[in-house]
C-alpha cells in the first residue's frame, strides 16, 4: 500500500492534467453509482483497466494483486446479502432448512448481489486509475483549485502522511514482537496485540506534537505553502463528452434488450 505513491509518480499518465483525471474519475463514478447496467459496468472495468495498465505502464500482475484486496472484502461482504431467511421454502432457488425456517438464495437476491458486485468492481477500477496515475499532492492541488476549505486539504494531507507512518511503525513493532516469540500462543498474541495498539497510540501523539513543533519552527501560520506545477498536458474535453455518451448509450441499449 505504501508504494502506491511511487507507482503514481512512475506512471506514464502522471504528466496529464490532474484536474481532468479527477473529473473523468468523478463522471465515471457517478455514472456507475446511478446505473444498474451490467454491460456498462463491464465496459468501465475494461476501459479503466486498459488505461491504467497499457497507457500507464503499470505491470498487470501488480494491478491484479492490488485488485484482490478490495475484491476479497467485497466477496465476503456480499455473502450477507446473498442468503435470506424465511419460513416459506418456495421463494428460494436453493434452500437449507434450519428448524422452522429456511435459509437460501432467491432470484431477486442473486440479481442484487450480481449488480452490486459489478457496480463496486467498476467503481474500484475508476479509483485505481486515479490512485495509480495521480500522486496525492496533485489530487490535493485539484481540491485547492475548486476552492475546497484549506483546513480540510491540510487535514487530508496530514492524514494521508500519517497512514504510512503508522503502517511502518506497526510493521516494525510487530516484527520485533514476533522475533521475541510474542505471538507464540493465542494468549501471548492477544497480549502482544494490545501492547502494539497502545504503543502506536502513544507514538502517534508524540509524532503529532513533533510535527506541529516542526511546522511552527518553519513559520507555520495556518496554511501549508507548496510549489504549484501547472505544466501538465491537457486532454480535449470532447473525449469526455464522447465517453459519457457511449456509457449512456450502453445503458439505453441494455434497457432496450430487457424491455424496460
């Protein structure tokens, strides 16, 4: 996870205007969230994956490895929507009796899970396109251009920085505990985990105080001043209009096939 910024800086899509990349991601996300078209979802997944891998020069094995993280969580989550409880076994495609009730899968539940899976998959592919082609500093600069509150931008920047600091701290401490057999048994593991979490909390507070002191020593007055780089390649906005028209056309085509 901590290498995502490195891949974003190395991406061949990095020189493109970050405002346009954020706009493209936002348009596709809104379209995915407001639609139930499987054809459109598959088109977005294929398009975003192709742009990220082929145009961004991201290794396919790395991209697939990153995709397994949200997709694993998604598969585990939709299981709760797939199975339903009822006292009538006739409503299920497949059912299993448990006492006086039945647990099973209905056609409507299966359709909902199917649509939800592709909807989230398409949304994640859009977000990965942005994360693997645009560093966080460029994204925050876009928020600054659209007049997002300064304190909110600074909070996002510091939180993003702290995520990787805490991951490195937790990894180092876990390695030290494991080398001292801190996870030899379940009881020791629980105790070591509690010590790990409490120590991370204390270190987080110390790092926060040190960071604020360092900012004040460098003349911090309530806003972080950074160098703006506006030398980015522009994309013709006509392509965005064409892409959105294609997506709307796919939605209309599927609705026509289904007779809606």
